[in-house]
């Protein structure tokens, strides 16, 4: 029988206790829907340039490493903190997860269903349920379980339809390889960016920044939107975004911390 968890926005799990008959019902449903999700699909190895599978396809991140904390929580639910009302009220919950471990503690299967929007029932005075013929107010949070599966981890591989959906509840940063020095040089050559700091751009980037550069090179955003639009979207950053060449080129920060914010 599967154990159930919610995945939070910080990718941590919280254990969800359910009554035995509900646990069996959820286990049957999750197992059936996961089989349907994987059945008769053309499995395409994930590459950063192909982020959404088409009909009849499924993306596969081979040999995907779940975080150690997640593996430990699934191997032993008592290791995992329990869900609390604030997780739902503050809308930190991003997915419901049904999972089971092998005897050696490795994860046998984990089935993810995204929870968003109206799927989260917070502790709002505007939430009502029908009891007989009368609407009654709900005084505690809850969730509505969707039918479709959005990702499955099985046999050491992670399967999903959409990168943008899966990254809401699974940390996918590791499936992007780091940009090599020549890739960073290609980024400076091909993208509308310039670096004026000391040394080279590669020297001031860390692993996180180089993965982002690899991702950008695989899916060049500047071919779809202008530098002006990029600047407008960067208004949320805690520092000013500067341009060069009459506003046609972005000046990359020379500070490593600010570079991670780009």
C-alpha cells in the first residue's frame, strides 16, 4: 500500500495520514492512473530544448537522483514531518504524492499529482460544502485530488509530460548539465549580453549559474522576446538591470550573488 505525502514549494515532503479504507482507495487509484500515464507512450530522453511532450509521448529523465531527504521520508514515513494546516492555508502545497519504498530503502515508485488553484481548500469563511440540502461552512483546510498524474518516478527514472509543471513540485535543476567554458563563451557571443567585470564570466559563475546558462542556450529566450521585454520582466529583481548599445544589450552583473538573480 502506498504512503501519501504532499510536496511543498521548497520541494520538501510532509506526511499525510489517511484512514485505512481511504488509503487503499487512493493506492488503487494512484497505481491505476500511473500505469495509464506510462502505458504505450514513446519515451523521449529529456533535453533542455524539448520541455513539453506531445500526444503519445512522455519525457524521461534517466537515472534521476531524488534528494536524500525525500528518499529517507519515503523509506520511513516516521522520518517525515506531518502536514499542518498552514501548509494548505498558506498554499505551500504543490502536489499530492503516493509513494512506496523497496526493502533496501530505495524508492520503488512515487506518483505525483499537481495541486493548484481550486484544488487547495484553505481555511476561508467563503468555502462551503453541501450537506443534504443545506450549504455549511468548512472550518478546516483540505484538498481535492485530481485524476490525472503529472509525474512518475519508477526504476530510478523520472517521467513527466511538462518540465514547467513538474518543476513546481520536483527540483529539476540537476537534469541540466553545467555549461562548459566554451558554452559560456558561446553565450556571450550569441546572446544580447555583455560582461564587463574582472576576469571572465565563467570565472564568476557557480554551478547554479552555469546550469542556467546551459538552459538558456538550449532554449534562447532572446529569439522570442526583446531585450526591452526582458528588462521589464526583471523589475522584480532587487537590483537595477543595466543595458548597453542603446538598450540592445544586457549588462551582466559582475557580482556572483546578483548573477544568480538573473
